């Protein structure tokens, strides 16, 4: 993608240019001079012709003593001389003179500088990070950050960069710095003190201020822009997160030590809280924004733990004293490094998976990650550069702008394409509608013809009711498909010559589904019953059920563990032995109602379907029931659950088995035709009263055994 290549080249070019600009004051330093035992000879140094120098080395140091600048020589003669490296924070491991130095306390630094001749318009840059420093040159106070004190209550810290101008007479110039720390995690002069031409030192500080102002303006504008995006599309939460991130970074820059205290006057403790809070919150907002943008590629619990960690540290800064919350900085810097590595992994993963905008985001992220690592190493004192994360953030924000530009470009092209397509459709709308109407009509006709043909096939496969009436004159059948074809079916066979004489077998079955899917299952069930009874000669209802179960499972390949097909059949199976005047019944989720004179009884089936989730079974699984019909007026009723489960009536309730029994007893003496009509119209009225629709296929069969 050409745009990505341009972005990468442009980004690294900007990093190079701005980094050179910001590092100018430090990279253009002459490091050939070193402070030794509180003295440095600069008689051969011309600050107006040579680069600035860092006053690094061993300064005189007086722990828990604030030297009087007016009489420092006399005081130093009375005190035992000790030395401490600048730049270096206070710590016990650096206390080579064993004078009790630790992170918290106060002391004086002293340096004598020998100039060969008077020097005018010199500049001295001193940086203070949450400390209190007071700078004397030749006995005169020329710079101060915070308020130097000898206790926690009297010491007031401040973060500030001092650019001091002074003149040095011929001979020796004395620099004394009072420094105290009772609140920050580390004390002492931990940053380089730079000496050089006054105009150069001042220009270096102004350059940093102008750069910060440029960054604040750019980042703030991008924040306002993303706020606008959020209000345009409030369902998208990411722009709001990014806007808050931009505002937090802008606040952090405008209150930093370069010029923050010159623009906004605030308490040193409040300034330090803002410094830490903006770091923690800005990283938290950025982390949340990035993980939401590519939420499909992150691990949710990792994000929750990271955000919880950030929240705890932020609350700590808000409620804890400076001495406590500043101790957590190193831990949070380590967390930042690990979190940045995780985000890098997420960005790479999103790029590999070709998420929208991931490649552009990754390039911007690499630029931000590089500058962020620089800041971690710089503020940890491992490298002497300068803060570059603000530049990285600006470049990252620019990459987001480019990402938006590409997305809008794609949206514009798509809108243009759709507009042209819509224009074409509008011009040819009547032709298109006519053609599609014709196509739909032809497809509808084809489908209707196919379903009608399927109905004819299914009807042909069902036993003729006249064949059943030859054996059972007082019988009726009501079959009401929900659609044109049915998932309910009935099956009948009459065998004259068996070991037990003449035998009739009646099956009422309910297949999985209705319509075409159910109709296909009815064909499978009917064919399998033909083979089981007519070819294999099986007549016992429990054996028929077991054989039909195994036949369906084999037919639909349900024995294969990889097959997810769960279609099956519920059935009520009756075998009537005419010579013995005995009825045998076995059911697979299909009940039987038995009427003997005016007594009615429901015989429950085995709670298992044929096929579907069932296992390979034998006839012992299905319970067989037997009863005689030799003398009494006996009838049996077989039905599917569609009849009793149909919702209707003003109360919108199911018809139920109890109402079905009452309907059977009410019409027990009616002729078969009237019975069929009554069962049909009763349910139709039930549906109409409930203003409902038929919900399933329905089947009910009534067989009177008295005259057989």
C-alpha cells in the first residue's frame, strides 16, 4: 500500500528532524571538561565560541548543611570535605564517605570554576524534578525552584528548568546549590547542569517551550476533532477515549517543567500530582482505546487486570502523600513496558489478521513505542537524551488522522459507487421490478408445483382409508397438515396367515418437523415399516418399535459419531390379533386412549423417540401392553401431539388430553363420519376462539374393535 510507505518514511523523517531539534542543547555539548573535587579549570574555554559543557563530576558536598554563600570558604575549611557525583541522585549505595546520605534530607553542593579572564553573559541550566533547589553564584541568589527546607514541613518541592544568566569576574566563580528533598522518591542533582553562552542556553530553553506549545496545540486540536466524531456517532465509544487521551497529554505538556510553572502558578505538590496523574491516566486511556479498537485480538482478562492496575495507581496519586506515591513510579514504568510489549503483539496480530486500519496503526504505534522506550530509559537515568514521547504521541495522532482519511476515502468511493448503482436502478426501476416479479412468480409457481406433487406422492404412500374400513368398519381418520404436506402419517397392514391367525397392525406417527422436511421423514418411516412387517414378518409392537428405531438410525447415518442429524419419529403402534381378540400396544412418545364401554383410560408410552438421539436398542426397551376386546364395546384412539398441544380458546391455552377424552366420550355412540366431522370442527373452533394459527400437523385415528 503506497500510503503506508509514505507514512513510514514521513514519520521517521519527522522523528529525526524534531529529535535533532530537541536534542540540540544536549548533543551539542563539549564533554572534555570534568569536575574534580569541587573544582574545574575553564581558563581555556570560551563559552561564546565553544559548545556548552556539562558540569559533570565530583562536586563538594555537605550533607545536612546549608552553606552560607557569604562565608562559604570559611565554613568549608571548618567542615570535612566530602564529594558527590553530579548528576547522581542521593542514595546509600553512593554514600562513599559514610555520612548518612539517603533519599530524604538536605545538603549543599559547591563548585569553583576558574576562568582565565572575565566572562560576560554566561548561562547555566539546572533542572529540578520534584525537589527544592536554591542556586547562588558568587554569593548572589540567581535561581530557585520550590523552597529549600530542613524538614518535611519547611521543604516545598517544585518541578522546573532554570536557565540562569550571570557574569563571571576574572579568577574563580563559585556556584553553591542548596538542595532538599523530603517528598520525592529520589533527591539530589540527578540531571546534568549545563554551562555555556547565555544566549545559547536561553535559546535552548525557548526552543523546548516553542516545541511544547506546538505539540499542545496540535494534540488539543486532534482531541477536539475526535470529540466531534463522538457526538456525530455516539454509538462509537473509541473517539471519546482518544479525545480524552489527547486532552490529558496536552495538560501534561503544558504543566511540565519546561514552562508549566511560568504559565500556570500552582502549588508544587499539586504540580507533582498532575505530573504523575497525567502519566498514569494518559497511558490508561491509550491502552483502553487501543484494546477497544482491536477488541477481537485482545484477551479480555488481561485488559481488565491492566486497567485495574492503572486505576489503583491513579487513585494512589490522588489520595496518598507525595513521599508515598512517587515510590511507585518504577513499578508503573515496568508495567508500562510490559503493557507496550503486549500492545505490540496485539497490533502485529491484528495486522496479520488484516483488521481494518491495523497496518497504519502499527506504523504509528512503532513510532510511539520507540519514543516511549526512550523516555523510560531517560527518566530512569540509564541514558542521557531528552523526553521524546510527546513527539511520538503527535506522530501517532497523525497516523490516526491518516487512518481516518483512508477510511473516509473508501467510504466516499463506496458511496460514489452505490450512488451510480442507485441511479442506474432508478432509471431502470420498472424493468427491474417487472423482471424480478416475473422471476419470483416463476420460482413460486415451480415451488408450488413441486409441493403439490410431493402432496400427491405422500397421499399415494398413505394407506387407503377404505382398506382400513374393510377390516374396521367403525373407524375414522382426521389428518390436518399444517402446510400442504404433513410430518404426521398413519400406516396400516393386515396379514391373514400368521402363527396367531389374522393380524392387523396400525401405526400413528409424528415425524420431526413439518412441511417438506417432515414429509421426507414420513416416506422413510412408511418404507421402513413395510420392510419390517411385510418382508420380515415382525408383528409384535415392541419388536416393530425397536426395529424401526434401528432402521431410522442406519438410514440417516446416526450411528456415525460425527453426524449431528437428530431427526426422529414418535409413534403409537397397535397389533390386533383377530382370532384371539387381543390388542397389543407399544409406544415411542406416542400414547394410546383405550375406551371400554363408558370407561376411558390413557396408556402412557415409553419416553423415547425412534431415531434421533436414541441408541441402538432391542424390543425390551419398549413396554408392551395387552388387553382383550372379546365381549365389550372397545375402541382405541391413536393421535399425534399436534392435536392436544394446539393453542386456542379466549384464554389462549392448549387443548390438552383432558378435553380430548371428554370429546371421545361425548361422541362414543356417533357414526364414524360424524365423529370425524366433530373432531375436525371442534379443533377449528378452538383455534378461531383464540385467534391463533395451526401450530403443528395433526393426526387422530379412532378404531372400534367390536365388529372385527
